[in-house]
């Protein structure tokens, strides 16, 4: 237990570091003036808890409750009028061919698996696998009542989408895992790659700006138009180069599609955050895949940060509170009025509604 306690203490220390960054340092950066975001959990479970089964251990509910209680008690008063929500990471799945029924069903299934686990499908497949109960435990009525309406917003991490097809025996890296598993239940695979999609420094990431709008519309329709905060959106390369034209295009067209979702589709998007401020340690990809709008020289002990072209674009969008007058060759660009109170690139919502 003592190692568990130590992990928790370490965790708290990290947390206070994030807290210091969030509360004292970030406000100095113009884009963070009005919005403070505190993250309770982002992938990194303390090792001691992982070794006890992590999220698959029912006790995680109590562990996380203790941790959240501590956090709210300690920092709550500093985050006035806070909202509490959860972020989901989604890739928008489009039917490879809209005329092919199994493609359409596969696309819907892929979306459902990214956003909420498909209860009926897992139950059916559990039965096929001769299990006496579904692998997915059911919520009790008490759980349902407790959870209903408990999230103030829908946090969305979105980078890329793609065409999908039905693939009952998906032949991929995931299939080497023991079945049953998430991907085996999902049973979809990537389909046609469209020529207009620009590749990135990550094999899973293509620039698909129109799917940014599509995913927002999907969330609006599926979840009764909740408040949405885009908590991550960005583009990688392997070079960290300062002239990052592909990233500039990515942000320009993705943010513009967010704007169209707000103005034309009436999606309740309340905030937008780019991933990432600077080149960072990118989970399993280490330092190889760079998402920063600032370059970091990792060979220099001082770790200097240099703005890339994308940082200038982002700064300009914030400064202008939107985009310049429509470029004639791209009718998708919309100009929006200047309102100074927006947070981050909190685009157009107040102005138009
Ligand atoms: C389930 O049981 C049936 C009947 O005994 C058998 O034919 C089938 O192979 C079993 N399926 C699995 C996945 O074990
Ligand atoms: C995806 O769609 C294209 C046509 O747009 C078709 O040629 C291709 O065969 C489809 N891919 C799969 C795997 O079905
Ligand atoms: C990174 O830092 C190293 C060590 O200071 C230096 O030699 C190198 O020129 C720097 N690279 C860039 C791209 O600035
Ligand atoms: C936006 O409005 C503010 C306040 O009215 C003004 O100071 C600023 O110059 C305007 N910015 C632009 C780009 O028009």
C-alpha cells in the first residue's frame, strides 16, 4: 500500500505542477486569458494502479473518487464557475461507398464504438462465444440515474476521419491480440483513401477538414446538441520545421469547418484548443511525431521554443477573431465579426446567436 500511496503523492505533485502551469503561467499567454482548463486524467494512470488491473478493476471507482475529491477540495476554489465534463477521442468514420449497405452499417458501428460501446453487439457476440452473460456489465438503474446529466459538456478530441468497410475478420495489428477484444467486436477496417487527404507525420492522421464539421453535426444529432469543447485538434510532422505549410492548411480549414458547423449547422461549439502548444512527448510515438505550433530544439539543453508558421496563423485567427474576407477561390471561408471577449478561438457562437 505504501507504494500506492507514493504513486498518489507523485501524482499530486504532477498535478500541482499542471495546476501551476494552468493557473499562473498560461494566463500570461494571450490565448489562455479567459479559459483555464484543468485536466484530471489524460492516459497516465499511476503504475501501481495499472498493476492492480487499472480501469478493469472495479476498485478504480473508489480510487478515482478519492483522487477527484482531493483535487476538488484542494484546487476547487481557484477554478470558479467550473464546468465538469469528459473528453472522447473520435475519428469520424464515413461509409466507403454510401450505396453499399454493409459499408454504411460499418461506418455507424465504428462511430458507436468510438463514442459509446455497442451494448447489443457485445451481448450478441458474447452469446456467439458461448458466454453465459455479456462481456459488458450492464448499468444498474441507480448507475443510470446517477450518471444522467452529470456531464456539463462534451469534450472532443478530433484529428482525422476516414472511409470504412465491414471487416468481420479484420486483418491488422490488432488481430494479433487475443480475442475477444474491442477491434474484433467492432469489425470494421479502413477503406478508400481519398486523393485530397494530405498525410501527416503519423500513419493514422490525414487532413480531412470536412469531417471536422461532420463529426460536430453527428454529435449534435446523436446527443441532442450538447455544449462541445474541442479539447484537442492538430497535425503532426516528423521534421519540426518552422515552415509548416501543411499544418497551417490543416488549422485554417479545420477551424473554418468548426465555424461552419456553428453558423450553418447550429452546433453548440463553445471552445477550441489546438494540440499542441509545442513539440512534446507524444505517448507511444515519443518525440518522433511533432504536433507543436512551436518548435522545440531537443538537442539544446535550453530547449528553446520557436514559433512555427502555424503559430502565426493561429495568433492571427485569434487576433482577428476569425478569418479575413472570403477568398474568391474558396467559398467555404466565412468572415466573422470582431468580438473581443471570446476565449481561445471561441468562434462566432455569441456573435451569431
Ligand atoms: C459455441 O458452442 C457451439 C455448440 O457447442 C459450438 O459449435 C461453437 O463452436 C462454440 N463457439 C465458440 C466460439 O466456442
Ligand atoms: C471503396 O470504394 C471504392 C469506390 O469508391 C471501391 O473501388 C473500393 O473497392 C472500395 N473498397 C473496399 C475495400 O470495398
Ligand atoms: C539545436 O541545438 C543544437 C545545440 O545547441 C544546435 O547545434 C542546432 O543547430 C540546433 N538546431 C536548430 C534547428 O536550431
Ligand atoms: C477588435 O475590436 C477591438 C475592440 O473594439 C479593437 O481594439 C480591435 O482593434 C479590433 N480588432 C480588429 C482586428 O478589428
